[in-house]
C-alpha cells in the first residue's frame, strides 16, 4: 500500500451539468488508480483539474476564479482546464496565470496521459483538438455518492438552438450502445448503487446513429436486477413519446420523475430559439404524464429575457406556466453565447429587466413546488436515504422526487423504505418522518 504522505494529490473543481460531474468522477478514478489521493478543490494539491461549463457568463466567471484560487493555494501545481469553456475559449484561458494544460471535450478523457507527459518533459499542452469531426463516445459515470450514480449514455447535440453554444463545445450527437450501457449498469449494481440517473446532452437522441433508440434502452435497463431505481434526466418534449411515458407508469424501476425543457413560453420565442416543438406539444406532454401518472414530478427549464421577449410575450409566458401542472422550474436568465445565432438578434432585453423577470418566474416555481408537496400529503412514498448527517437529520428523495427527512440513523443509509408523507416542514422544504 502506498504511503499517503508520499502520494501526489489531485483536486477537481467541476462546473455545470451532471454530465460534467460524471466525467470528472471517471477522470478522478484514473488518478486514484495511479496512486494519487483526491482532495477537495480548496486544499493543497499537486494537480488541479477544472472541468468547465460555457452555458452562461456566470459559469465562465466561476472557471476563471477557480483557476486563480488554485494558483494561489499552490503556485507550483499543475493546473489543467478542461471541458466546454476550454473547447471554445482556449486562447482566453491560456492567458490566465498558472494554467499549464488546456483540453477540450475531444480529448479530455486523456487528461492523465497529458499530466504524466508534463511531469516528464515539463512542456505546456494548450492545443485544443477541434470537436467538429469527433464521433467517438467516451462513457463515464459518477461514483462519489453512496446511493446513486449519474450514468452518461449520450453526448453532443444536433439541434443547434439559436441561444446555445453546446454543439460547438461538445460536437454532434453520439451515444453508447445498449449492450455497453447495460454492462455499465451491472458495474454500478456490483458497487451497491441503488439509483442510476441517465444523463447526456440530449438523451432522447440515444442510439439514432446506430439503429437503436432510447425506448429500447430503458426497457433493457429495467431488467438489470438490484438496480432498484432509474431517473431520466432532461429529455426533449418532441422525444418523450407516449410509449416512454406509458412504460414508466408500469415500470419496475423507472421513477415518476420527468425533466422536460420548455425554454420559451410562447410560440414566437420557441420559433426564434429554433426549438423543435411548439408550446401546444409541450402542454400535451405535461398533461399526458399527469393523466397517466398523477403523482409524477415534472420539472421544466425556462430561459427568461431572450431577444424579442416583450412585456406581452413575458406575460403570455407567465400565463402559460401558471396554467400547467408543473412541479418546479429551473429558471435561466438569458446569457449571450459566442458562436450562437441569437447573439446577433435584435430586440435585446436589458439585463436589469431580465433579472427582474427571472425573479418573478422563480417565485412562480417556488409556489408550484409548494403546491406539489402539499398535494402529496398522505402519499406512500419509497425513499432512498442518503449518507449526510445534517444537524442530526438525514435526508432522501421519494420516487417522485420529494425531499424527506428523519433522525439520522446509520442503518438507513443506502436503503429504501416506504413512508407516509404527512408532516411538511416549511423551513427545510421537506417532509419529516416521525420515529
């Protein structure tokens, strides 16, 4: 066994989506398998890895700050910046003091090799491989959580929505095979994971380039014994079919939890965004789910302040959202993205108005979540308990994604119990179980 004192230390700072977290986790395993000790990002380390996001300006600002923090903690450390922001803005990152390695999404999975090369030759590696023609799919999954894992099944996107730079950062849509995905699920089962979250950039596109499809995948995953729960991460309204919803309603393991991006609240905005559906289709999907699975949790993404969002358009968005049986909203204040079509659109909304409108929609989201929780009083929920001890309490999520708490007891960690939801604590935004 290698003495911990002699082991090199690596720290990861991950920004953005769950896909990034899955990929960081996979990279971290490579380091730990090669005698590195993983530490927190604000601790002293020999190597700092910043896995970046470029969805918003805020995410990019956090990346720059993380680099400066790492360089301050250990000026002699190797600092590697990888991921979406690195893919699109390598020259900007290269100018930040302390950065040694820049890898985009095409080759960030080779990070450890680059680190070893720099250690041996003391060279700088700041050339980013173009993502345009990348067809390889690199699987990964998160592993830190004792109860669940985020399993990457798909990468890239073919949609090119006008507000989004992700296709330029991650490339065209590609995915693993059903066979390989099943193998990964079995690996997670052997490690004791009770819940797997299927993640990607556009998971509904799974398998389209190899003659497979997402529906066939989930039917096969449902057969993997001892993986007791699957959640479907964000899936496009035009790709979540009746057969998928019907299957979830009767599935052994797929949970009644849906995340469906809306993005624009009017057909005018959806068309400007180059989305592949109108709001009538979105409403149809939401109401079909609620009709088939009344207790289902349904979240939606919404972008506020997109160019052309007049006061009238915004009010129509409010009316539309309030009319839908949604459980929560993920609210994003529109952020101009280089390389996106919308950066040149007329009708820009001033930033102060964007932020004001976002707060209004966030308030609606809070009310909808509260209403959803209240509507589930008396529901007999299956809760997967997590390991954190929060002031003597432990928490978990029900099958339909309701936060539930109880007095901390180690024996419940990574177990599933059936509980009746009857006491809602407004301070913790969770139901509390009486012992």
